């Protein structure tokens, strides 16, 4: 395996572009960033480059799957052309660096929508495949990878493969959720779904405790989109309170206009003390009671429904320079209830503030991805500001609990799982490693397949 | 064939002699289906040209794209077709070959069935320090940035002047406004182009042909990649939007972003005895 650290490296070339950061802004690793403009740029662009390389997109994954210490990051966002669209079938072909935001700008006025919409539209098509992202419709639509019809993969030796479920199916499966390690995706074809309106028929329902959540989830099995915000700070009477948010595309025809670009930018790094248990507790209480009634219904535009945080560019600056740590598990139904309660108790006891905690039930639509994260059961996503001494200890405790309950963590949101945890979460990793490109690697991969850190 | 006359369509109330329905010219324009513009793009895989083409494609114009690299050209052509261009034609050509220009241009205009706009975006930044040592490299820059566009503009200018219609828009640069040590070879090629465009405009504007000089400041594109401070350069999409609008408006000289008109006025005003000592 080509590692960036195996030999003494010359100082990386002084780069005019600022350091490439992941969304959690932790860890910070220096790499050379080379923009990729054309499908034919790779692998020629890394000729004579020492160390590993990795194709990256918008840097919206939280941890280090999009980083590589002293390596070369191939930024794909200028390789963003639309290559074809069939309005009869909804099949869209585009270069891998296009963002889902650009796909929506194209598709919505034509009456189509993403088959799976993640929590931010500022991710690339290639990144969506490489992380096999999921959305609020996982319980009936599966992951993003379930809607990928085909793509072209280039290896660092220049070999090109057309990958479909039937042609090169092994590379197809290894690349979906393959964290960019199996090659560089030049273009991909996905199937969009038709819509007649931008609007979402929304219903928000307050719940107290996991059991109420599970009951609501049971009742909404046939609703297209379900997700819950959950208060991960409160204990006692308010323990595990939250709002169950369900919705579906409105079937009343309405104008299909293009979204306007966001105007708000979080302007500076907030100081480290800005997010503490008091401010986050206040936020959570306000968020819970913003909805005055037990249940509300509304017709809401898809932007605030799917991408509420995209309204403020660089919102991660709220977490200050030290950044944030994400934690997201998927735990099978068997232990989902007790695990979620136990984890929420551990979090609220720790006093480490987490807002934007999200709870959702995954469905049983299988992903074609070999290393895909979602599995039937519950998924819980939490974020913590990084506080030395505290955050990592809590994270380790939560990761160990996840392992005991038979769950797994999400690489796209991880900066801290250990090699032994990774191998337990993804026992298929050795089979996956056979498809890994010898030159492509990431800080994540080096970390979780390397030696266990002495701690 | 028909006995209709224009008066048949004007509804007039006989009692008052007042027209019942009057449409202003702007309202007529808004309701009439837009006729697609026929646009020839030379150097279509350049960053600014591609961004302009996306705007033209999205409003349904017809495009004929010319570039050197077949793979890049086919990706750009597919993009424009997908985004909604009424027609997308393309030709692979090395535009340095001026002898091939007449045939290429005639073919492009035949494919478009006419010409409303020609957009010239060919150009190279070159390597200033290499051009200082080696005239062969300087000659390449001058040829691609000045001689080749001049050849294209000569043919296109005569074609349009004969028909009393069309817009010829070419990418020059603020670097052509004053020679400076860091890029005077590139700058002089653009200065030549600016002068050529000015003279051509003076000659054929009266024939009904718009000739437009576009002077972008530094723009974030593949051409400027890796340059110091390139993250502060203007956004290519915003520059493209300004260019597309200026072509519609018939602007003569466009500085884009607009602040460069002021900056370059200041730079041109610096007396030479001071300027020659500056490090710009």
C-alpha cells in the first residue's frame, strides 16, 4: 500500500489555495490540492507525485475520509458537466464533481428531484456515491447507491471500467460506499424521481421518549420521508424528547422554480466557549417549544425541509477553530431501543453539548455497496464541539457501546474510531481492500487499517 | 394569397374610436417566443467560454463550439445539449492554423444557419519568464492571442459587415492596458487585440455590426490555477453573467468585474518615469 508517510517527504509545494478542510475541521492535515477539470486529467495529473492521492469534492464529510496527510487531493468540483438527461425515464448522467445543488437546479424546473437527498445539497455526485449517503427516505428508498445505474471508474494505472450491477459488478459494489479508494469516478448515471411541486407536505409531532418515537415511526412506515430531531441534553422528565418530522412531495401541481442562492454566511470562527451546555440546552428547549402544539402540519418548500442548515454557508464556524466531532451509529433493531436510550443517557450525563441530534429508522432496502453504512435498525447522529480531555473520551465510550450493541459507525462522520472498532464494524474490509487502488488512500483508511494507537 | 392587413388585428371600439387593446413593444416581446440566438464559440473549452455557454444553453440558444481537444469538447457539447441548447454543433480545430479559418468559419455558420454572435475566447497565458529568454515561446503567445483572433475577426468582420448584422465579442484582458514586467508578453498580445478590436469597431459599427472588447481582470479558471492569490480572483460564473448581459446590451468595451475600469484608469495615469520603477 502506498502510504504518504513511508518515506521522508520533501516539503509539500507551497500552494496558493488554502488548506483543504473537512466539515468538522478536525483533524487538520496538510496536503497538496490539485483541481481536476476534465475526465481525462486522472491519472496523468499525478504523474511524478510522491505519496498517495485521493479524489475529493466539497469537503462535507466531517472527519478524515476526505483528507490525506502530505498526499495529493484531487478536487473534482470543476469537473461538473451534465452529460445527458432523459425526461421520460429521469435518467441523468453527469460528471462526478457536480454538486447535488447543481443537479437540483437543473432537475427541479424540469419536474424531477433527487432519489435520495442528504442533509446538505453541497456534496458532489462522486462523494454521494463514495460515501453511499442516505436520506430521510432510507426506510423505503434505500441509500443513494440504490439509484446509481452506472458509472465509469479510472484506476491510477489508467485502466477504465464501466461499472453497472451486471458489468464489473464487483467494482460497482466496492465503489459504492468505497470512500474513493477504488479509483476515481469520472461520471455517473442516476435515476431521478418525478415531482409536480417544490412543496413538501410536512407534519411535525412532539414525542417524549424512545417508545413514543418508535410508535410514531411504526405509524409512518408508508410516509416517504421521516426523521426526528431529538434533544440529547435533557434528562429526567424531558429525556429523549423530540420532534418527529414526516413529509412527502406535495401532489398539487405548483410552479417548479429554481432555488435562489443562499445569502447568509457565518462570518467568523465562534470562540470556544460559545457552545456550552447552557447555550445548547437553551437552543434545544427553544427548538422543542418552537412548535407550540403537539402536532403541526404545513406545506413547506423543499429547501428548508431537506437542507435547513444550507441557508447559512460555513455554519461549522459556529464550533470555532477546534471544530466538531460527529458521531453516527446504526444499530440493528434487536438492540436499537436499549442502545439508543443508553447512548442518550451517556451523552446527557457527560454534559457535552450536542444539538442537531438526529434519530431515524433505517429500512431494509439493501444497498449494492460492499462497505455501505446503513443497515436495518436505528441511526442516531450527534455532534460535539471538540473539547480537549472530554470529547474523545466520550466518543470512545459511545463507540464501544455501539460495538457491544452490534452496531457500526459511519466513516463519513468519523474522526476517531480505532482500527479494532473499524474491523468489528466492517468485517468485510479485507474483501474490500482487494479492490482498493494502490495509489489512492485517505487519512481515514491509513488510520483504521494501521496499527492500533497505544493509548 | 392573403387579404389580411395589419388593421384587421387592431381592435377599435367604434363608439369612442379608442383602441381597446394596445400592447407595448416590451409586452409583445415578453409574450412572443424567444428566437434562439445563433452563437459561434471559438475556444469553447476555456473556463470563461464554458461558463458563458451554460447561460446561453439554459436560455435555449443555438451553439457551435470550436476547440482543440476532442474529449474536452465532447464533454462541453454534451453539457450544453443537456442544459437546453436548441442546437449544439462542434468542430475540432487548432485555431493557430489561420489557413484553415475560412473553411472552419463557413462550416460553422452553415451549421448554425446564420450567425448572431461570435465569441472569441482563444488564448494562452504562457510563461513570462520563458518568453523573456526564448522568443519562440513569445511568438507562440503572440500568435495564439493576437494573430489567430485577428485572422478570425477579419473573416467574421467582413461576413457580418456584408449582412449588416451580428455581434463579434472577443476576450482581451486588462493586462493589455499597460505593459508590466510580470506579464508583458501576454499583455502586449492582448494590447494588440484590444487595438485591433477598436479599429474594427470603428470600421464596421456603422454597418450595423457590434464589435465588443471584453477585458476581464483575473478570473478563477483553469488558466489562472495555482497562481498566487487565485482564491481572491473573480468568480467565473459571475464574470460570464456580466459578459452575456453586455453582449445582449451591445456594450463596446466591458471591464469585468467593473472595478477594473477604475483600477486600470489609475494604472494608466501613473507617469512612466515612476511606473518603470514599480514592481507590478
